C-alpha cells in the first residue's frame, strides 16, 4: 500500500460537496437511482436468502396482527353496549374475550420486534460488507481519497450512516407495510358503517357512500401535503448535519493521532481553535435543523391533537340520528382512527423519512463514488499500466504530471531485469515520490506506459511503514497469512535487522505503531522484506532515516536474504551508492512544464509524500 498524495490534477474526477447549508451532498441522482444503487448491494449479498425469509416472516406476522386488530375493534361494540346496559355478565364475558385477543397480539408484537431487529442486523451486515468489499478493492480507497471528499473520511458512512440507514429502512418499511395492511383491513369496516346514512339538510336528502372513508382520506391528505410543504427542507438539512458531524469526528481523530507533535509544538491552542470551528459548523447545522423541525411540529402536533376529536365529529351525525348504538359509535371511532392514522403515516413519519432520505443520499453517494472511481480515473488518466510475465519492470516514454510541473526519467525506455540493483536520483524540482506512486499504479496523471510483473510480485516500500493492527507476527507477515512462515523465519528476520529482542513478543497484540520508536518501525518493515523475500522491491527513500549501523544490517539482508531480488531505490545515493551499479535520473521536464504554462494547473497537492 502506498501513501496518499496531497492532491490531484485539475482534470481528475471530483465529487466534492458544496458548502451551502443543506447542500453538502451532491446527489448521484433521484430517489429511484439511489434505491437502485443500494439494491445492488443486497442482491449480491450472501445473506440475501436469509433476509428474504425474515421479510416473509414479517409480512405474515403483520397480516395476522391486522386480523387480530379487526377482532379487537369489533370487540368494542359488545363491550361498550354491555357498559351502556349495565350488563355485568356480558361485561365479564367480554373481558375474557379481550384477554384472549390481547394475549395473541402480545405474542405477535414480541415476534414482530424480534424479526424487525433481525432484519436490521442482516441489512447492516449485507450493506457494510458490500461497502467494505467495494472500498477495499485494489487501489480504490487511495483513488477515492484523492478524487473526492467522500473518500477522505469514509468511516462515518461505513459505520454510523450505514447503521442509521439500515435501522431507519427497517422501521419505515415495516411501518409502511403495517399501515397498508391495516388500511386495507379497516377501510372496509369504516365504509360499511357509513354506507347507508342519509343526510337531511333543510328538506333535502342526499347520501355519500362511505362518507367517513372520504372524510378520513381528506383529513390525511391535507395533513400530508402541508407537512411536505413545511418540512421539505429537512432532507438537505439532515445531510448537511451528517457531513459536518463527519468532519468534526475526523478532526478529533486527527488530533488524537498527532497529539505528540501537537504537544511538542505547543499547538494545543491552535488545535482547540480549529476544533471549536468544526464544532461551530456542527451546531449551526443543528440549529437550522431544529428550526425546520419546530416548524414541522406545528403541523404534526396540531393534527395530532385534533385527531382526538375528529372521529367523533365525523361520526356524530350518524350517532345522533339514532343509526348507531354507543358501542357502534366506538367501533366507528376506532375504525376511523385506524384508517386516518394509516393514511397519516407519511405525516407522522415525515421527520424520520427526511432523515432516511439524507442518510440514503450519503450512503448511495459513497457506493456510487467507490464503484465508479476506476472508470472516472481511467477516463481522466493518460499513463497506461500493464502487467508482464516475470521479465522485468519497463518504463516507456514516461512523463509524470505533477502539481508543480512535469518529471521524466533521463532514459525514454527503461527495462529493469530480475535481480538488478538500480538507484534513482532526482534533480531539483523533480518529484521522486510521484515516480514511486506512478510505478505502483497509484498516480495515473501524465503519459507513457508502466509495465510491472503480474501477480503481485512487486513490493512497494514507502518512506513511512504501515504496521497493521494485530500481533507482531501478523505485522511481519502482512499481507501474507501467518501460517505461510515458520517460527524460525520470524526469528531470523528480526535478528537480521537487530530486533532479536522482540522475538519473545511475536504473539503480543498491541498498537505497534505506537509501541515502537520511528526507526524501529522502519526496521520492522525491512524485517518484513527479509521474511517474505519478494522478487521485486521498490523503495521510496526508506533507507535515509536509518542510522549507519541499521543501514549496514539492511544492506546485509539485501546481499544475503534478498540476493536474487531486484531492488530499485528511489532516493539519495548515500554511502552505499556502490551497491547500485545502475543509476537513473529523474529530471524536472521544463519543456513539458513550459508547454503547459497558461493551462489549468494540476490540483492542490504538493506531492511531498505521506505515510502508508
């Protein structure tokens, strides 16, 4: 793995979000395109069949629950009629009926709760595994981080956004399904209760078939339209809030990771100021969200309170005309409440729907960006990357476009043979790190062709090593499986670089990037080479930071353990220049730079390198 660069040429793809409130995410398309993007993740998921079985279970449980709700609503009439007649025997009998119905509903509710959480679990597992799989395809994470703000702090989208999306999708999906089934069940009850009633006004008589159904429909539609008009901005405001939260979290992690350097430079006040600025952006986004939510509350709460009396007002003409008993009135009120509450599902859940849309936008945008970054970069790049059989590394007519100019080798056609030792030095203004990244296939901007042996036979070693989380044994074998090497192999590799005292810690699991000093970390990276013995090694100035004694041990490894390996060192010659019989020079190509003068300059990177 190779270090991130500081930027990209101007023609590199970019999906950077806008800075306007509520518009921090650029949409990849409308709702249907976003849903289609997410559906692909689940269709290809190995957990698809389990998820489908769970969803079938949810549908069956909700359908049976709807039937029991109809029984419960019908139970109102004999129960309230018994109260009106003061019939104790009938009252007690209806209590027993209620216990049976409520017991069934209790079992169904517990089952539905369990199923809904299992759906959330499987949805999250399938989605996050898909996103991680897409993101961790070779070179994608690096390319995304250098082409879009989406790739700078993807942890928020992979963790919090993905969790939030799956939970909201499950809750809203089950809620909508329940509302649809209950609506279909109770609308027939409400229609039959109000189908035969005739209105008499000033001598005129007329009938409105199922008028209570139409009243419930009018009530719910007006509430939904008003909610959409008042709360429509919540989608963008939620997306903006999540973007600001992600930036604040990223800043906190950055400070935590670099606390040593911050302390040594007495930079706490400066970092505090920057963190407060990021926090201020979060709070501003939340204030806008709170204001919009409060406006929506006027609608939802107002309709909610009026709902307490609305069904009685609608049913009152039938009741006072003597066409309904008191028990029948309660049945009509219950049916009206069920119908209008299911029709008002959109109103009651508008805030949640806006939150869901914002989260869907962020996750769908991330998946779209990560699955399309290869195509976008190919369209924007000019350097051709190919693989060859194990016949060497070739660099043909290579010109590297850098943010501050162009670089090229002093030979137009370079072929490095197996076992060859090559030193690459540079003149002022030529960027060695970009050559390293170009050879690794991470920097595609420029022209010419790079050909390397296929099958991952080339190990690229940057200035700063990457020590993954795990035991020291796993760190040394990374990315190969530990079982591929014997205990003596690990001990020899550590001893060869002067770290034999760590042999007893091979199975200790700590943060090795924190537990070891900087030079020890670099030395561990060379021990990794001694252990894995790659056929091709490309080094980016990793030797310069070693003391003379450690450097001698490393070159001893090159001579003995890596005697058959080709080694290309991009850096200064130092005292071991004689080890490299062949020297290439990286030139600052002023001809290319002058030719590009007046054109759009490459991006904002300084190309000075970074860590793996």
